[in-house]
């Protein structure tokens, strides 16, 4: 989806979306809610990781430094 399309769907200015993507601006909670509505998702999906269950039988594929640690059964964090 282009910035222009997201701007139309969310009501957030394209320039604001550009600045958010490049880190030149931080989002207000109202902006996050508008963007989430435009993307048909929950605001929490835009501001950080989301814990989800991994299908059974798939090995843990975490970062190298965490390979020696005991994984939490079936849980992953994604962004």
C-alpha cells in the first residue's frame, strides 16, 4: 500500500506518514488509531511486538545469543 493510499484510508496526511516511517516524527495516540483503522488492524500492532503461538513441531529459531536459553513453549514475538 502506498503512502497516498494509506493517507486516503486513514485520514492522516501523507507527509505525516512519511515522517513517521523515517523516524522524523513520533505518532500521537490519535494518529496511531487512525492509521490502524486505515490498515484494518489493532493499534497495538503498530507500536511494538506481538506475542503469538507458533504451530506445534516447529523449532525455535531465535537470535544466536538466545539459542542456548530454554524457549518458552510455542511462543514467539514478532513485529
